C-alpha cells in the first residue's frame, strides 16, 4: 500500500495584478540597467524580495531617498504620499510608478471628493505603506484606526466619511460601518476594498474544504496574508501558516493526507511550488 501525500496548489492564489505589474517593471529595468532603487519592500514577501535584490534591486527607505539625486526609483504597488513625488521633483529623481490602479483610484477619491472640513476615517493598519500614502492625500488629517476600540478615545464629529485600506476584509468593513451607524453617527461609507482580494475569500472557502490539511504560504508582513489565513483557519481547522520551506513540519501530515497549498496576493507561485515539492518528500 502506498503512503502518498497528495498535494495541490490553489490556482487562484499568488500575485494579484498590482504586484505582477510592479515586479515586471522592476525586472525590465534590472535586465537593462543592472540595478534599480525601490522605495520599501517591493512586495511583503522576504523570499521574493531576496530573489530581486540578488538581481540588483536596492531597497531603500524615505531617509535614503532624500539623499539620492538623478536616479531611478520604483514606487511599489502600495502607492506613496504626495510628498514623495514632490521630493522626486526637487532631487531630479525619475519615479517608475508601479502604484496599483485600485490604490491610485482610492487616493484620488480621498483627495478630490471632499470639502476641507469633512472628517475622513480610514480603516487600515497603522504604519502600512498604503495607509501612509492614503493619509498623505488628506495632509495627515484623516483618522486611521485598525480596531474599533481605538475610536472610543477620540472625539468624532457627528458626520464623517469612512474608507478602507484596499486589502482589508469586506465583512469587517461593513461590520464597522453598521456599528458606527448604531452609535448614532452619520456615516458615508466608501467600500474601496480590492475585488481581486475579496473574491479570494470565497475561492479559499471553497478550496480549503476539499483538503485534510492546508498550508498557507505568506510573508509575515502581509496584511492580506493575515486576512486570508484567517479565512483558511475558519473553514479548515488544520491550516498551517508558513513563510518558507524551513518552517514546514513533517508531524503536521499523516499518510495519504490530501494537502492544499494556498497563499496571499503577495506570495510568488515559485515559492508555493517549492513548498509543494518539500511536502511531497515527507
């Protein structure tokens, strides 16, 4: 009798178009010029960042950006605040702008569809690149919160507009909206969550129910990875989170298990394939 693990990778997992676009732009320039600066991690996945830094990508922060002149700098899918574009003009930097179109559209709405005295709330992760870019559109006046409890200590006006970071959970967003309406606020809610991300919840729900064990592959810094792993866990108790092959444990699996592998919108397919190959040796 054979004791084989059957391992299947979820076809709808892996990079979203925003990430694919950013990485292809970076690779094109690395091929022709040998190096390229990138403002922040190009994607929240250490393995993929390492692959690209080996090819000549130089990851820098805003402090280093201030010291660069006459260089090319990639803006990743998360987008940037207006101050970054201003600095680029002053320092003669060429920005290779790979901001995701979904993020750009949201930035534009936050910037242009409000009068000055309107309070804006952004449901998002503190310090996240996309959120910093969004808050920059409001000159830092928007209130950012990642948990409803944070709003208990803030004087809110009776009327405000609610936005969300594009990779947040839609359920959570509507729960927050209802909760705030229930507290008597007049809330104008703009659901700006990326459909490529939210559609993954349903696809994952369906995918994870067909397997004995689920291995979810994602960088630890990925907001979207966190949300999607929670979906796996909710619909399949035997879900495990790994960032690389080294974190796999043989003890998770039994003979003849059907194993499903899935990942975040920032998880490269080559990494899921590596994880699959490793599990198949168990």
